[in-house]
């Protein structure tokens, strides 16, 4: 742990009857103990001390971003442990844990996308500043072949209020915290049914979740739901 000398660790082990230099000593199996909020926060602070220098630049590496937000989530977990259950403050802290965990996931997926040469069935360059109607007109020309190597993600594209004046594309993802589908952005639908996401929707989605491009794959079991895949 950062800031703790090896001698301090050895002294602590010896106080517990463990000789750290004895390689023949049997391995001690840890026993169950509930999480201690103060200890978890101390661990988070030590991690942040190690990770902070990697964040002190204009564009940190994606793995640095993932590690930093993992430490932030750990700090919030330590705080949540000390708060009374079913309170507004604890709920807000747990939400922060989920937000940081989602940032870790996104950063890892962006890192993975950047390490492979990828193509996408519907390629949307977020740097393409043409008007949306021009992008739509050339969208079909950007469809790739069967050698697609896009990356699956937890994101989905759905439709809200289909067939009404309030119809809209909804981007979001299912969380691991039992909260279900969490919407991250909404784009009003212009036009009539049948609805199919085009290149203009792909540009919007890629900018929303901060990836270079996306591909939409229809969900086989749910109508008007598309799985989102990441491109480079």
C-alpha cells in the first residue's frame, strides 16, 4: 500500500504470529469479515495517490481513466458502508458508485476498440460535420461487408412512444445494480413508421457515448430494440 514501508508490514505480520520470511509456513486462509467503511476508504485514498499522476494531462489514457474511476467508486463504497440504509444520502452515494462503474466500463471498451482495426456495418464518423440530411443520403454507401469486427457493448437503442408525435430514439444500457435500463440520451424521431436507425442516428449515438462509431444490430427477441456495437 502506498506510504506504508515494508518493515511496517513485516512488523504487523509478526505481531499476528506470522513470519513473513518463512517460505515453508502454511498458507493462512482468511476468514469472513464484513467490509469496514474506514478501511475501504483508506484503500481508495491509497489507490488515488498512486493513480493521480496519470490523470494530470489533457487527455488521460483510457486505462488510467478506468483505474481512476474504479478508485472513486471504491471511495464511495466505503462511504456507503457507514451510512444508514434506505436514506437519500446513501441512495445518492450508491448512484455515484454506479456512474463511476459505468465510466470504467466505457473506458475499457474504448481502449479495446482502439487496439483492433475495426469496421462497422453503419459507420458514423463523429468528426463528419456535414448536415444530417447529407449524412443520411450517403449512409448506405458506408455499409461494410461480412468481415465486420465491431465490438459488442451493453448499450441499446430503443424507441419510445412509437407512432405518436412524441416518438424518440433512446440510447441507454442495462446496469449491473438491478436498476434496469438507464436512458442516457433521447433524440426525437423525424418521419413516419417503419422506424430504422440511419447514419444520422449513428452519428448522434456515437457522440453521446463518446466512441468513434457505432453499428446497430436488431434484437432478435424484442421489436424496436437494437444492440449497439462499437467501431473505431
